[in-house]
């Protein structure tokens, strides 16, 4: 598979994850909204890494680390979001954290994370052009 095809693959599944985040938000499953936001940003970061270096990104779910490898020029505000999203990935995987997160992520928080993620996602997608 060519590099361009692999980049397109990562982009396709990242877009699918963003659509899933919207569906989860609409259905009131707010923990999964923010989890899918993390997944979408992780995958589009990996698409950017692949495009920039012509090799697969390191196996990591740490979005701050992945972004730092590329020096994309992300704003401090957006860097704070990807840091927040990274915690959602880690904490959503463990039952004790999952219960706590579920109580902390309400409709407003989910909506805020989703909207901010859309902005970062669009910015990262533009970098692929």
C-alpha cells in the first residue's frame, strides 16, 4: 500500500470516529463522545505523522507526545485540548475511572469537547493537504 493510501485510510477512520462522537453526543452517551473525540484526533495525528515521515507513527495513545514529534505549530489552547483528550483515553479504559468520568462529563462538557475537537480536527485535516 502506498503512503498516500495509508494516509487516506487513517483520515477515513478518523472522520468515522468524529461522526461516531456526534452520534454518541446526540444519544446522551457523553463519556463515549469524549472518548471518540480522542480517537479521532489520535488517528488524524497518525495520518499527519505518516505523511510527514513516510512511516507509521509510534504506537502511542498520548496525543501530546504524537504532536510533539511533528512540531505542527499547534496553539497552546489546542494543545490543552489534546492533553485533556489524552486523559479521557486513559481513564475511560479502567472501570473505577470510567464511573468517575461518567459523573463528570455532562451534556455541556461533552458539547464543549466535541466542538473544540471539531476545530482541531479541521486544522489537522488541512495540514494533510
